[in-house]
């Protein structure tokens, strides 16, 4: 699954397009509003799904090497979050879906990708 797949299959829009937007796969999803929970997940090629629209989310994504962030519940990032995402080249998307709905949709998308 890639960010392009997410944009095409979920109702999601781009807040910031990072350097890994088109060519790097997303293999894992970590969904949490507690960044301390995200920090203990030791996974590669990860997407963070959260409703926490602050700089802390981008800093956490950078620390764990996540490919990007999907903000749920139609959250708009704080200006400082968007600026930091641009500086760190981290992709940030937003969706009107709830965290549960987004995770279900992402799971189906990942499942479809393994069948191809």
C-alpha cells in the first residue's frame, strides 16, 4: 500500500506531501492518540493513524521513522505541525473517517495489496 492508494481508496486529502509519497510502501499501521504507544512499536514502513494534530505527532513520526501520518475525524493540523512536517519531509493526510473506520479501510486496502 502507498499513499497514492490511500488517497484513491479512502476519503483522504493531502496536508503535506513528503519525499516518500509515491515510491515507498506502507506495510504497517499504528493507530493511537498516545504517542508513547507509538514510540514502543518497532515496525518499519509504518503509517501513524491518530487524531492528535500537533507537532508531537510529527516528532514521533520522525523518531520512529514512520512513512507518514493520517489524521482522523477530519482534523486540521496546527500551523506548527504543518510547518514541521514540511521541514521533516513527512507526509500528512487527513480523513473524515473515525479512527476505527480508517483502520478497517486501511486493513482492507492492505489485504487487497497482498492478493495482487
